C-alpha cells in the first residue's frame, strides 16, 4: 500500500492492531498524510472518516485500511461515497473475525471467546467452521468496484486498478488470523479479572500483578 501511494496521498485507519502496526511500518511523506485514530479504537470510523478526508482535499488519494470486523460496522457509507461521487480506496483484511481483540483476550487468559466468525458446533460453543462472508460481493452490491487479491502481485495490481478508477474500490485480502506484528517490547496495563474459576485467567492475573510491581512512571 505504501509503495502504491503517492507522496501526497492519505492513509486512514483506526481500530484493531492497525494503529500499532502502521505506526511501525508506514512512513509518512507529507503533512496530514497519516490519519489514525489512536484514542478509542473506534470501529466503523474508517470509511466515513475517509469520506471526510477526501472532501477536505479531493486532489489526494485516500487509502482506507481496515479489518473485516470493523468493515461490518459501517459498510453502508460506501453507498454515500457512490451517491456523492467521493472516490476512496478500501483495503479490507479478512481474518475471519476480531483477531486483534482476540489476541488481547487470549493474553488475559480468556481464550478469545466470541472473537472469530465461527458456527456453533455440536458442543454449543463457537468453535465450528469459519462463517464464509463474501465481502467482495457485499461491496459490489453497494455500488463499489470490488477486487479479491490472493497474492502480493494481485494486491499490487488491484491497487493500481483502484487508483485508475473514478469510483470507490474495495480490495479484499483474506489473511491467516494467527500471525501478528512482533512484540513492541513494552507492557500495556490491561487489568485481568481478580476473581475467576478459569485456571488461565488466574495465571494471567498472577502475571499481571507481577508486571504492575515493575511499573515505572515518567512525568
């Protein structure tokens, strides 16, 4: 995406692991070219936020980077982009659920419950097959161009096609839910439940209390 973007183009993203990942991997080349929502992990902000960025300066290409969980919060704003002729490029990463919050949940001993789009199995738990959502078909039904990219070469080609188009394009990239950007070698104070019958939560709480004792404050 960075290679496909021009020196004045805008990257816009918000929720999940994207703010942290892009903070490490993206290199901004112009003022106001890097638009990330760091404060509240506002799921669903990306597409409407991108419309605002494009309206602010129609001469710049706006690239939206979001996950499938976030996309499902507000895909209807694609219709607004078509209605108003506000062209944006949306790269949708399909990792079959909320991989970022799932990773956080597992780190707190909570096993990532409810963070993958899975069917309920015979056990009654959400551990069946992944639910297959056709995001390209969904985007196309809302009036956007839609492209599925399964390889790096296809992604690069899709980005060039999207740039040449005068209409909003959604590029869908299915990814493995497991890999994450390497650790930041820092600690985030996310409290773990003090009372639980789960052994994994109890273990996570013990590690949390140890980490709290090592906290340092910088004023």
